[in-house]
């Protein structure tokens, strides 16, 4: 039998600050949708003795897929937000009824969703301003210990919350931006969901 992940009710923070009138119960519903998806996929794979989905879709592939499903699920359950349908558009979620519509390369409002296994050091390609919601997860190790979210953090970030690492003139690497101490303080000060054993600096 493949186990289904469960969130802990006492770890949800109903007093957290979410933008655009978003509600914690909408985030909860999106998380439950991910758990349903992974349970269904892994149950089907188990019948064919193909192992876990997490073993097939490794690294960034898995994280990117989970992010996309989260965005769709939040939009599905939210009364305030809709998914940005533009491929590669920013941010992932746009306020419902925005004058620019729901297909924008770059919208001046909205929420960006990021998933990560890391406890910090989260990065992007540009120092974006606006709301960011981080979904931190631990990866399944076997059929009895499913992938689950252990921290969900939200904050409005500005340019001062990022540190930019430009590439050297001779380098081919992509430049990176990391959330700095100021930005991390904002995120960790506003948990949406947080399991005590995974609190940084507890």
C-alpha cells in the first residue's frame, strides 16, 4: 500500500498575512490536491512495480511539475487569484479581473510560487518585487513515507531583499539572485504552514 501524505492541522497559521485577500484554506486545498495527485500516480506505478514517481521525475523536473500543479490548484480554489496562462510569464498568479487579463509576460501585480527542498538560499534569475510563496518539501524515501510539505512561507519582497550575483564576462553561466537575510527574515516571520522540526533557528 502506498501512503498518502497528510498535513498537520496544528501547523497551519491562520493569522499569517496573505496578499489580495487570499485565504489559508485555499493554500490547504492546493496542498491536498498535490497529495491526491502523488498518491494516485504512485499507487498506479506500484501496481506495475515501477517505483516512485519521485524516482522517475528527478530534481528540477519534479519540483517544476509540483510548482505547476500548485499554481493551478491555488487558482482553482482561490476567489481572488487566477493562473497566468503566459508560458514563462511572471508572476504565476494574477489577481482575478486584472485589466491586463490572465495571459501576461510580466504583470505588475500577483503572486509567484516556488517549490524547494532547501531550507534557505532560494534563488531566481532576477530580483523580483512582489509576493512570493515558498513551498518547502521533503522527498519520499519509500512507499510508506510520501513527499510532503514541511514549510510554506509568504512575504512581499522588494529589490533590497535580493543579492545579485552577476556572471563574469567570460562565463556562460546564468546570473543568479538569492534572497538575502532581509528577505529571509520577512519569509520566516510569516509562516503559512510550519512543522516545528523544520523551523530554521528553532
